[in-house]
C-alpha cells in the first residue's frame, strides 16, 4: 500500500525536528481541498515536493489536476497560507509546475477508494 508520503521527496537527510515539522505541514496540506474534488490535495497526489529546512523555511512543489483548473490562480496562495500557519514555519514558497503531468495514479489508495477509482 502506497501513500503520498512515500512518494513526496524531502525527508532524505532530515533531522528529527524537521521530520516533526514536515509531519505537521503534511497535516496542514490535508486540510486544503480542490473545490471540485472532495479529496485533499495531499491525498490527490498534487504535492510533488516538500522541502523543510532547519530554520523553518519550506518549499512546496505542486501541480493541479489540470491547467484549466478554475482555482489555478488561487491554489498556490491557499497552500502557502496553510503551510505558514503551522507553528515552526517561518515562511513558505509554493511553486506550481505542470511537468510531470498529474494522473490519477498519483492518488493515495484512500483517495482512489473515496473517488471510486479502484
């Protein structure tokens, strides 16, 4: 069973404090939803990268299900706001990318079940 946390780069060489902060950030990302899909962006597999440094600076690389997504302009700001509310985060940068293209294969098993993709 695979989950997005197994596939999102960023834990290599991290310390216990950055791993703890990272877990809190992932929890915050699980509170951000694509308004058209009833699954959070983390479980959808929209988070491609999550880097957390010792000083509390966070870099998020993400995509959307489609470039035509009606919230494409707002979603990076929503993600930035959610991450920056996590205690210990000093600042966050969110980069929206289109490569590799998102596919339903990136969803967690729980998301697939919820959306009937099994």
